[in-house]
């Protein structure tokens, strides 16, 4: 067992484990999240960090496959700024936000900084592990099932965008809605009677058209431009 109380797992082989850095100023949260991941047996959990500054240093030292990042931490560097710093060190860094039942200010700014998804701290162990595995594998609309609702609850978004609202075709609006609703590529392909490759290609084009760097930012843009409003 490590000094942080996180048990160590011997198998599967270490080179097959997903390396995760957990960042939260609440030690109870880091312990609970770490325990869920370690119990699954598919993760190596690094020593948890409790500030943005320490998170950046730990990321630079270990280069984990995934970072689970609290948005608001006190005192010192916030999760938003830590996300920016980590992404400046590695533009391919995969960061998932740890949010609360009522997400507060910062979630949209962290998504703009490069986080690819968010997971609620009250999520079940199964949900948490699922999000961690999916995020470590790369972007997927399935990671975004509750993101639009979380953004609206947070109030951390402005619909006052300076760029002209892009014109979307009917099929692009449909795809945008499906992404915002968190359908995975296979579900979208089945509903639209397309190949997964074609759906991914259309999603890339939509991202470019909306000026988004990732799928999470596609959801942000959908709300900013009022293409999508969660029920």
C-alpha cells in the first residue's frame, strides 16, 4: 500500500495498466476515486495531488495516460489553469473534470482549456471506471452524456459569442444533437444508416465548422450558438 493509502495491484502486467493522476483538494475524494480505479484492476494510480501547481509538476514528471481534475481548488492554481498548463506541456494530454452534483463556475473554461469530458464525483464506481477507460482510449461522444446539462447548471457559459453563427445543414444539426445527447459513434451510425468511419468524418467536419478543438467543445459551441438546449 502506498503512503496515500492506495493499494497496489500486481496484475494485469504494468505495461497494460492505464496510468491515472487524480487531482482534488479534498483527500476523501481522491481516496474514493483511487479506490474505485484500483479495485477495478486495470489502472495504476499515481500519488494523488491536492493543488493545481502540484498537479502540473506531477504530470510533467510521470506523463500519465489520464488526469482526473477537480475544477475549483483552493488555494493556488485552479483546475482550469492546471488544465491549461498540462495541455501546454502535452497537447495530447487527456483530462477529465471531476464535478459536483451542482457544477460550479469553471467547467466550461476547463473544457475550453482542453478537458475532454466531465464525471460527477458522486458517480458509481462502474460509471467512474467506464469514463476513465473511455477517456484513456480517446474522444467519444459517449463521454458527453450529461455534459450539456452540467454546463447549463454551472452557469459558466456565455451565449454572447462574437463570431457569426455558423450555418449548419439539417444533417449537421442532427449530428450535433446526437453528440450533445451522448450517443456513441456506433449508435449514431445505426440511426443515420451510415458507417462509423463516415460519422467520425462528419463529426470532424462539424468540429471545424464550429471552431471546436474537441467534441466537448462541440457541446459548448452548440449551447453558445443555441443549437441545443438540454431538456
